[in-house]
């Protein structure tokens, strides 16, 4: 049982380390500006309209 667990653990670690991770190339201030422009208040709640950012449709939940 320990041997099977060890093999699974090592396999998981090796495959996780090999997965690519990329930093976002988007400018965060542009996205923040889009979010602020889509924001409105309904009594005490902050709600968001749907908006498009760099060709992607974005829906934010309240």
C-alpha cells in the first residue's frame, strides 16, 4: 500500500511541476476601470452590468 501511494504521489508531483503557468499580460488598471464603469448601486448593494474586456464577455456576481 505504501508503495502504491508513493508512486501516485511522485507521479502527481512530477506532472504538477511540468504544467505551464503564465503570467497575465493584461494591464490590471484597464480591467479595474471596466469593472468600475459597470458598477452601480441598488440601495445598499453593489451590482455589476455585463461588460466586454479584450473580446471576452465578463459577468460579475454581486
